[in-house]
């Protein structure tokens, strides 16, 4: 199989292609307004490339027929791709790429009651990490996995949901601002990957050492790699969750740690006196 065959979409999606083109176009336009370092450009385009290759090439065919490739695909969709893109801090650049009329509409929507409510949900420090973990573990329940792989609508929902939750989560963890305005404190951004990493690693270890086939759907679809047994396929997939996903989250943790050190060096971390003054000002009577 040559390179063209690998890059040919297994299931062509015009919506997906349009979204990638639109995102790239906005980022390029936004660079005319904001200076974007080469490192940020590299993170953005690398993340886009990883997501595209995972979702819209021949790899998707193998992900439907091999458990370990399916887990590698979700490692990119849930962890690596969103982490790289959010590490480029693309929000301001993408907004600057919008036509002026749409920028005003976006600003007005964010100031509206509905916009504030939506933003509060998408950046909630409890809901977002919970969703990040539960979507990964929920789709690994054998019955859920079985029906998700059979029904194309559930399959697309599964892939899109992990991508969206990945963007929501890494948006919180990679925020470089002090808190407030950031939702999570600098310490919370370090602690959160540790908390979300543990259940994924535990489930990955359980899958790795299980000695019977948890996911017969891949045999039903026909395994794409002849000669690889279901148990071997399953063990490699479990190791992907156990080791590689944990490694990506450690990278996010180190990124958050660097933010904490930078804010500390610039004396931008809130101290006890600041919090005490804030409480007193809130409690003071209005004259």
C-alpha cells in the first residue's frame, strides 16, 4: 500500500474537511493580527495533522478492526491532538481571523446570559475533568464498545465527543494566566492531570492483564492484522492506555508546572494577604 492509499479517507466526510480548512484559514488570517511564535505554529499544525490523520485516512479502517489501533487513535483524539493545539494558545488568533462582523457577534454572544452560561459549563473545573475521564472509560465498557463500533452514528459520536472533551480539558490545564481570571489555580492545573490519569491507568492495566477477550466486536468485524490473537491485540491496547496516555498527561502536568514557576517568578501568584483583603472587601458594607 503506497502513501496515497494511506491518506485516502476510509469514509469521506465533507463536514470534517470543511472544519479543518476553516480552522486553518482562521489561524492563518489571525497571524496577520497577532504575532505567533514558530513554536506555537508548530504545535497548532502538528495537532491538526495528528487529528486529521487519525480521523480521515486509512487509519480509521484499521481502528475499526484492531483494538490497539483503536486505542492509539483515541490517544491522539483525546490526548495528544487537543493538547498540541491548545498548547499553541489558538483562541485569540482564531478570533482575530474572523471577519469583523462575526467578531462582534461572538463578543455579544459571550456577554449574553446564554453565552455566559455556556462558557461556565465548558470551563467548569469539576465537570470538565469528570467528562474527560468518563468518556474514555465509558466507551470501554464492552457492551457500549460493541454497539458503538456497529452503529456509524454512535461511532462518530464517540470520536467527536472525545475530541471535544479533550479540547475542553486541555484548555483548562494549559491556561497560562493566574487565577482569577483562569478557572483552575496554578496548583490545581498540576493536580488535575494526576487525578484524571489514575483511573485511566488502572483500567488500562486491567485490560492488559485480562486473559479473555473483552471486545469480540473486533473479531466480528474481521481483524485487519492476520495472525494477531485477540488477547495480544487487547494487551497492546491496554498498555497504550496504561503507559502512553499516562505519558501524555505527564507532559501536560509539566506544562502546568512551568506555568506555576513562571507566575511565581513574576510574583503573580495570589498570597494569603491578597485573599484576606479580597474577603474583607467582599464582606465590607456598602455605604
